[in-house]
C-alpha cells in the first residue's frame, strides 16, 4: 500500500514538473522512491549476499566463506534442477510466443464471437496460480482424475501425468502455457493493432501474397511485442515456483525440481545460509540469461 | 459456564444476559492459551478431549486449538512462526532429531525444573533435551514402526507372520499369486516412503550396536555399512519383484489405510499410530488388522523399532507461560492420559508414570505390546539416538521405492544429505 501510494505520488509529481519545464526533478523528489527501494530491495539483497556466506540459524551466523556455494553446486540433484529450469523456461516461453501470436492474429481478425474468445483466452491469467495448480493436480490424478477418466471412456489408458517421473515436468509445462498464454496474446494483440493498415494496402498493391505480408510486415513490426513476450515469459519461467510446488512439490523424487524449489527445500530444512546462496545463484543465472537476451532483442527492433 | 458468557448478545432476554454477565465478572478474566496442533483427525480428537478435561479442572484457563498440516509445509510454518516470534503459546512437534532443528535454547521454554518431570519416564527425556536442558513433554504413547497387515488375507492363504526378510518375501510371492497387492506403498504422502529404511533400524542396531554413535560422529555411513544399507535395498527389492499396489506413485496415506483395511492389499509398512486412523475410518474392520515388526535378515533377532511420542512445547514468546505449564502438567498426569485414551487408540505404552492402557485394545495394538514387554525386543529409531536426520529422505526413498534410483545410490545420496544437517547443527567431526 505504502509502495503504490508513494509511487503514484512521485509519478504525478514528476508529471506536473515536466509540464512546466524540461529540467530534472529536484533531488528530494527521488527521496521517497529511493528510501522504498533501499529498504525493501537494496538492503535485503545485500543482507542475502552476506548471509549466503554464512552458516545461519536465524539467531547466529558463522562466516564460512564460499562453502555454501560449493555445497549448493555439489547438490546431486542441482544439475537436474538447472536443466529442468532451462527446459521449463525455454519451452513455456517458446510455446507462449508462438501460440500467443497465432491466437492474437486470430483474435484481431473479424472472427465470429471475438469478444467471447478473447475473454476465454485471457481468463486463466486471472485465476490464482495456486488454485490452478491444485485444480490440475486433481484433474491429472492417474485413476480418479477427470482427464484420464475421459481418456478411459475412449478406451485409452492415460499416463500418470504428475506421478511418472518422465512426464511430470512436461505436464506442468502444459498447464503453465495454458495459464500464461493469455498475457502473451494480449501483448501481441496490442502490437498487431498498432501496425498501420497502409503498409498492408501498399504491399497488396505491389502484389504481395498473404504469407509475404505476414512475414515482411506483421512479424517485423510486431517484434517489440514479441521481445516483451519472450523476455517476460522466459524470466517468469526461470524463477517459476508456485505451479510446481502445488502440482508436484518438485516430485516424484526430484523429477520436476527447479532451482527455486530446490532453494525452497533448503530453506525448509533450516539451511538458511545455503538457501540464501541458492538465491544468489538464481539471481546471477537470470541476469546472465536476461541481460544479453534483452540487449539482443532491442538491437533487432526496426524503426517504423 | 464460561462458554456462555462469551455469547450474551445472542441471548434475547436481557435478564438472562445480565445474569450470565454477573457470573462472568465473578470469576477472574479467563486466560486463553493458543495451541498449534496437527490436523490428523484421530490425534486432533485426542487433543480436544484433553483440552475439555483440562478446562473442567481449570475453569479460569481456556485452550484454543489451531491446526496445521502434518507435512513439510506445516513443518515450515512452525519453524517460521518460531523464528518470527509469532508462535502460539504451545505447539506440537516431533521429538528427537527434528526437535534439534528448532534452536530450542532460543525459542522454547525450559521445562527441566518443573515438578511434572518426575512423572515422565526417564528414557524419554533425552529426546527432548538440548544442551542439557529439557524443553518438551510427551504427547500420548510411544509407537512402533512396522507392518500393518490384513489378517483375513493371511488366513485365507495360510500365511504366518514373517520373522525374517526371506519369510516376508516368500509370503509376498504367495500373496501376489493370489492376485492381491502384497505390499502397499503410498508415495502420494511422501513421508510414508521412509518406513522401509527407518523401521529397519532395530535390525541395524541389533547387528551393529555402535552404529548410532558412529553415525553421529561421522564414522559410519548408510552406504558403507552393509546392515544399514539393507533397508534401502529391501525397498528396491520389493519394487523390482513387482510386489507393490498398482497406484503406489499417487496413492496417499488414506488410500493405503483403506487398502489394508479392506484387504485390497495385504501389508502396509506404516507407523502404528495409523491403527487409530483405521479404527476411526473403518471401525468394522479394526479386528481384521494385525501388526508385526519389519523383519531383518536374522529370524533369531526379531524386534520392533520404536518411535518416541511427539512432544508438546511452550514458545518462549508466550505471554502466558505459567498457564501453559499448568496445561503440560495436566497432560503428564493420569487424568491427561485417561483423556487421550478415551478417544484415541493408544498405539503403544504411555511414558507417564501411572498411566495404563485400556484393557480392550485393538488386536493390532495387542500385537505390539509383547515387543515392549520382552527385554531387548525394541530399539528406538535412529532419530531418537542421533540428532542427525537428513531432510531429503522422503524424496530419496520415493525414488528408491519407484525404481528410479538404486538402493545403494539412494543410501549414498542420503549420506550426502545428512552431511549438511550435521554441519548446520555444528556437530563435531563433520
């Protein structure tokens, strides 16, 4: 509450000022935001960095240098968790981008029941992730779940969606795509409707066919939206947690563990320093993937 | 009486309301103690019964039960609330190794010098002691770790209770041939996967009496001590032989109890507290259920691994420590265990002096008692002899029991897991 209030204040203050002159804000205008950022983000980050170098019981911390990091990288299932994280982030991001673009193209065209379809696509985004996770956990139950019971009426024996170690991660990916594709679609729709009609008319006059128009105009000019979708879904995927915890808890065994669930389990076991180290590792990994990717996407944007 | 004073507004007649209010003001303002308990229905019913009896004996103190889940998430809630000073006045938690993870000297009230300690059997005290001080008091009875079995299935197939692992596996062959799942596993409730390893500990310590001490001192490992490795290997063998129920990967504790009570499965390795759950849920099947210790290699040394009761603790942030101590004192007295016996089904002997079991215990509990009565036929589980317990055992044993990791690999992984815990506790030698 305090955060949003202060944000609005500083934003509106900034707007007023800008309308009068182009000079920078007085420095004290930065103060509320700086205090909030410092207390809520900067300090905890620095504290986490310090505690990641200690063996910490919440009451006392023993400095142990980089032992936690060494230990974290020795976790036998960590490699599996990193691979799972990358699989999860890339496949959900790719699927959301492709499906989101196709849906956006469909939903910006004059299709019957467009408003209804838009609502249907966006709806899963509005539902709590925990609710979605628990619902699908029930629906994907191997014998009593509605999915396998439906398959059974067709004479198909459905797989153990969440209990088969080879399948569990991919079942969660399916649900994540279903849940997240609505946001991607909305971003793409905004990108698509902002492309001026004249380009298509000119291209049609020049004799371009539908495929050429889609490839040369739509894909090019929707690129800023594509970039946003890729970045948002990839970073969201890298730090995914709630859906995995509610659907499998990282199981069976360690089959669907990702970095964040491994970190959480260290915390749960009372290894606070170790889990702080895990979070530092995750932050670095996300930055190492996110920053170059963002730069690459920005450099490909074309001027209209 | 006090209950009525809380709802005077609901009473239509002013006269009655005034009358009740005057009764209320005649007594001192009641102190309300909050008590965080597990949501297991049988044990919760026991807690409610104890609270009721306590409130009758102490009309100026009320106890409000809060519940939590008894899984990793619920455990996390307890640790977080303790660490942030938000804990209820009293709470329910494991004794033994898991008690050590609570940082007792920072978070709990020292009960060492309380008069009720004289009522508690001495063998219990080490499992709630940290740095020489006692912080917990037993909740209910000790319990066994072994196998719940369906007696009609055994009778129909002419089987007898196995005393060795070889007999157990031979029984399983016959049960499987009869089209019944010989061994029930329920990895949908992940902690239940651990029983093959944890309940095998009697067999470990009877073959290697120094294992617990060596293990704490980082001198013995599961993977390199053949008799300790056995538990993991047995679990692997049972899976490989195809002895498990078909839905072992998704079944839950409740499913497992249903299967063994109805004879859909013959044997369910499980802690004996679950006998009480069967009595609650399938009261007409309780006489079909028996219990035996998890057998080891040697039929001559057949005995039971015993779980000490969980404990009640008082958080040192409580504003009502004196009243909370009264509640604990009541629990550790004969009226306290009588209240527990009224609703629950005792799963073993009480650790409070003077407390006796009701005479009409269920057959499965009657199967347990001879182990306790015979000298040397019980041994505490490892977590009560050593503070070292790795947090990942449920996941590791789920993998071993599902055939995705071998018993040996599982034991190695568990040894690594334990290493972190020992370091976190600051034990010497790690």
